[in-house]
């Protein structure tokens, strides 16, 4: 019993020392965090953002390389041992994209987003890629359009219950509800020959927030870009 008590007292003493050390460490960490926060300048971040977004900077563009060089110079200025590594990757870029409504009247849709008066960089589209999603299918199809809500499995079940098939059709689905890459995949699995994805204002525009530049909502002519690669297949590790 005496031996056990001694061990217990020793454990308590060690716990008190550890607790004191933890408190001191926590205080030092908080001081370090306050010092770090004091070094962060919102004006710097705004200037860097404006510089890096001042021209189209898709993969392989000249401005993309300029951004990499700028970031490297900044890291070195801050004392980092930094360098640029180059990787050759397969990154598809479109040559042309055309979207047309052919009946009951012919209307050309799509194209570059309209410029926003408050954002002078929004008109610099000469070197910009046309709106598209990476790893989309390549082809030319014309077919009736079937609206499929978010284009998720439950939406196809709802269409099937109503006797509606998308086979040989073009599926129209809105962003959201799941990974965008699933939308063309599921459309193809259900027999569709094409898939169009659009941004519903109810999800990410004026229904949710003030639109850019007043807020973070998508402007009326804004187009979402991204990838539609099948992640379970192409991103498997």
C-alpha cells in the first residue's frame, strides 16, 4: 500500500509539472499566434489577389508562369528555401465550344462571360479559354433536352417513375447535389448523348448573397469552371 501511494504521489507530481509545462507552452503558442496574426496584412493579400487574377491564368498560360515566379520570389524574400518544380501533365483545353438552341428558333448560347464594369480585368479575355469543364467529352451532338434537376441518381429515379427516358437525349442538370463529374457520367449511363450543367441562381447567386462585385454571389452571366473527371476512377491512389 505504501509503495502504491508513493507511485501515486509521484504520478500526481509529474502530472502537475506536465500541466504547468502545458500551460506555459499554450501561453507561448498564443503569443506566437498573436505575433503571426499581426504580420498578416489584408492590404497585402488584396494586392496579391489583384495581381494574380489580373489576366487569364489557366494551366500553361504566360500569366500562370508569371504567378509562379512571383510566388517564388515572395517565398525567398520571406526566407524560405523554395524552388519551382516542373511536371508534364495531360491537361485538355478546347479549340472551340458552341452551344445552340436550334428549335423552335435558332439561338446561340454560351461564350465568354460579359465584362463587369467594376472589374477592369473581366474584359481581358483575348487569351482566355472559352468556358468549359476539363475532361469533358469531345463531339458534336444535336438532340432534345431533358431537364434532370441535379442529375443525381434520385433524379433519374423520379424521371423513370414518370415514364421519362433520357436515352438519346441531352440532359440538362444544375450544379449542386453532388460532384459535378457524376452528372455527365450518370447521364451517359442512362443512355444520354450529352449533358449540360448550369448554375441555378437559387444555389449560388442572388438568392444566396449579393452578386459580385458587391458580394460573393455569382453574377448573372457567370460560368462555373472545373473538372468532370470521374474521381473514383482517375483519382484512385
